[in-house]
């Protein structure tokens, strides 16, 4: 699936935001197209490395994972070479003695080399005892990830040093029908865009503190500035700054845990 208008931004030295438009003329359900776009966006952000994919915990929280074969495509190749060498031990010793007649005095037991090779070959698992460790650690490269998609767009936020949350919502008046579910009585949101902004911002903050399972009313927008808003999180007793931007098609919000 080709990505259209792919935009990768370096927000901080350790945090990147990816945004792309999805070709909705392709086959598949909207959700399938969105998920495929997120995966391809991840590949672009990882500089073409296709070994990384996005998995999800039972709670729905995303995480990075890698395919074992990508880092160790043929783990048995070394063992096969050792097996070949070990199956013809005599071919090694004559060559060594021809090159250096004194080898026999230095090594009175040339079979010890073969026995070592045999021992090594008999325990091939020792050569590959840790591939799962290597492959289970991609999150150490980008331990924090947040994903969002909406009609026609996908967003992905990756960070090496802080928790993150991102949300994207296409612009429409649908938010008017559900505004009472997420806007507190002490919050001010008069226009459709303001209501959509609060909805998206609270979604981003929810993802930032996903382990706390915040409710919409656990968050309160204190103020809205130019390109950012301040959100009070009652459970955490902290205020966070949520960045946002509007286009003709969507509102995008994201937050970094400083």
C-alpha cells in the first residue's frame, strides 16, 4: 500500500512523529487500511528496517517487536560448517604438519582440536542461546510508542527517552453528539473545533498514562493557547502540555512526558 504525503518530524533529539495520508481507494476495510498504513509508516521511520512490527498488549497498549529471522536468518549455517570440519578431522592435521613440522611438538594431541570442535558442534544451542534476547529487545531502541489513525490518516509517535501519546481525529460535527461524555461542566468548549480538540487531547493524555486508565472526567483542560493546551490530570496531580494542530481535514494532538 503506498503512503501519500508522508511527513516525519524530529520533535526532540530522541522523539519522532510520523504522519501520513492513506489511499482510501485501495481494497480492504477502513481499519485494515489504517493498520497497514501504520505498519508502513513504522518501516519508513525505522529507515526501511522491516524487522520491526507493532504488537499490542491485552490492554491494547502498543509495543515494538521484531522477527527473529531478521536478526539471525540462518543460525544453523555455522553449525553446518563445524559439522563438515568435524566429519573430516584428518584433513586438517596433515596440512598443519606440512606447513609446520614442529606443530606436533607444540600440540602432542592434535585430536584435542577435533574433540573441541565435536564438543562445540554437539551443543549448537550454545551458539544461538540468546537470539530471543536480541530479538526481544527492539523496545530498548524505541521503548515508547503511540499510535493513532482516523479517516484517511495515520499517526505514529516514537521516543527513546520518554512516554508519549498521540491522537488524530478527522474534522466533522460528530463530536457534538457525544460532547457531554468527555467535556466537564467546568471546561469551556463552545465551538465544534474546541470540542474536537478537547476530545483528541484527552485521548492523547489517556495514552500517555495508559496504565492509570484515566476517565475523561479525570482530565481537565485548564487553558488553550496557540498550538498547545494545558491539561490537568487529577489522578496524577500534575498538569501536562498537549501540542495540537488543525488542518482542513483533521486535528492532531500529541504529548510527551517530560
